[in-house]
C-alpha cells in the first residue's frame, strides 16, 4: 500500500503495478509512457527499491516523470522545412510527436526497417529513419525508438547537409540520455554538459575539439569514444581533401591530353579531307579520260563546219567583183561560223567546269540543270555507243543546297558505268521527282546488271569488276562519299541480265521551286 505521496491521489494498494513488483524484487524499473487520469498527465514511472541495514527490501520509492518536458524538446527540433522527430515504443505507438493528435496512435510503417517511405494520398511522400535507443546503464529502460521523418523533396534537397543532420540526431539522443538519467544520478549532469558543448563545437565545424572527460565510468568511455570519433573524422576529412587535390591534378592532366588529342584529330581530319578531295579530283580526271573520245567527236563537227565555211568565204573574197547575193552568202556563212564557235565554247566550258577542283561553297542547286550539263558532255558518246537517253525531269523540281560540281561528277560516273554495262547499246532512263520533302534522281539502264555477290561491295574503294585496268574502283566510292556529305543516300537495285537502277535521295533545305 502507499505509505506517503506528494500527490494526494496516490493512495491504496499498488502491489499489482509492474513498477512495484520489479522494485520489491530489487530491480530499478523505468516504465513505458502511460496516462494518469487525476490529474490527467502522460508520465513515466521510475521505481527504486529501499533496502534496510540488513539488506532487506522494506519499501519502494516511485516517481512520476511528466512527459511534457520531453515533448517540448521533441517539438523544438526541426529538420529542414518539413522534418521532425518522434519517439515510439515497442508497440509502434507514438509517445512523443509534434502533432499531439498522433500521441498513442500506431505508426503506419514497420519500425524494424531502419529506413523507408511513408506514402500519403493527400500530401507528398515522407522519408523516415528509425534507431533503437540503447543505454549502458545496469537496469532496463523502455524499448523506445527515435524516428526522424522528413518530406521527400525536402530530404533530397538537404543531402549536402547530411553530416549536420546526423549531428542533430546525436544531440537528440544525448538529450534523451540526460532526461532519463537525471533522476538516477546528478553526478553525470556536468560530464554530459561537457559532451554537449563538444557536440556544439563539432556542429560548427571545429573537428580539432577534444573533451576533457577522464573518468573511467560510462560517461568517460563515451568521451573517449567521442574523441576517437573526432580524430577519425578529422583524418578522413584530411584524406578526402588530399584525394580531391589528386583528382584535380589528374583532371588537369587529362584536360591537357584532351587538347593535344583534339589537335591531332583535327590535323588528321584535315589530312583526310585533303586526301578525299584528291580522290574526288582523281575520279574526275579518270572520267575526263573516258569522256575524251566523245568530247573530241563533239568538237570535231562544229570545227569541221567552221573550216568548210572558211574555205567557201575565201573563194568568195578571191573574186575581183562581188555580187550582192555573194555578200548575203558571206554573212550567212559568218553566222554559221559564229554558232559553231559558240558550240565549241560551250563544250569546252562544261569540260573545264567539270575538270576544275570543286569549291567548298554550297549554293542553291537545280538538279535538272546539273543533269543537262552532264549530258552535254557525254550525250554524243552515248549516241555513238547506240545508247538512247530517255529523260523524265520534273518541271517543278525543288532546289536544295549543295555543291554543283560534285553532283555533276556523281551523275557522270553513274552514266559512264551504265554505258559500260551496255556494250551492245540499250536505253538509259533518267528521271527526277519531288519525294517526301526530298529530291530523288533515278538512273535506270537495260544493261547486264550487277551480280548478287557484288552488290554489297560496289561502293568500296578500289573495288571493280572491270578487267584489263579499265576501271580504278574509285568512281562509285567517291559518289557514295559525296552523297553522304550532302546528307543524302544512294541506293542500287539490280537483277542480273535485266539492268540496274541507281536512286539518289537528297534533302531539300529550301522550299523554293524551280
């Protein structure tokens, strides 16, 4: 029964209370948080056995610790903008919570998981982290857990401040130790204050601080562990700074190597471009060699006409008296000679334009005009080889940005290959069209076709099926590179004995119509 009490309501029999039963067994007992009704309070019960001179237990001293003080401390702790701290018992019920409506409600998560996410339908998800409270005292304390809760966005925004949050959690743990232990031994208050001062110094960034605790009890051991932790933390910090400096040095070396490599790549790219231009020019010269006979024949006709008209005119002017009709004939012959000369000039200009190195400038190109200029050089040669050219050029073909000279070289190579594929003569169909925002140019011949085993290799450099050194193997390879440089594509379809179809697709960068 209650012998005496500072609160008048504590009367009667308490022998069924757990704290009394533990005390009469000789144990110091600290209960879980619970409610007393008169007056209404949430308290902790702490019981200590009273022992007489003979070592017998004659009574139990029971104290009630008001939880409001602990609540004030918990309420004062904030983490970021949304974070807070709660305490729960081993039954998952909150015994301390900033929201007093949550007291003695069961937590909506498993405290055995030290870290997790609390989903909520009416607010953002919350991160939580739990840790069992442990003590080095000789008696059992309530099996409480400290729970840190914080909004997901807030937690992720504060990762850079993780070390400070850890320190705050440690401070909370020290506060709990102080609150529970203050009723058991007043002698540990000052050492704990010393430790708290040390934690404050560390939280301000002073990793060189050391506590002056030298006792051999639990607090002294805690102080030694604290000093050891600071020493290791300081060492790790210094090592981290050293590694950071090493990384900066390595980064600078890598940056220097990158600059050197970029310069080498730029030089090699320049060399490759020069070689590519040389190959393109070599391909042009090879094509000119194959065009030579046709161009010579094309020039021979107007030159022969000019020579004939010149001889007629010499006969006329050798006469002493010129008749009026002979003067008109003289003028007519001069007109024919002028037309023949202009035809020779046109042929030579086209040949020179094709032969000279193509400038890098990109201009607006009318593909129909490029086809016409190409045929003006080679059409006579095709006619001699009994090849009929059938054109179907779209009158509304769109213009695009490209290199006119390089495209003329592509068309020349494809037409010459078609001529070689039709040694007995045949038909060459050339068509242009607008197709899905692109310009398509198609060359279709009725020649021998391409064997299936060679289709995947015809665009390889130096690959040729022509015997006796009649081909360099560069023509189609150069064509492929030129079209790729125009962001286009070149495709081939062929059946052996039924001819081949080369289709070139070039993107239109301007909607201007011809």
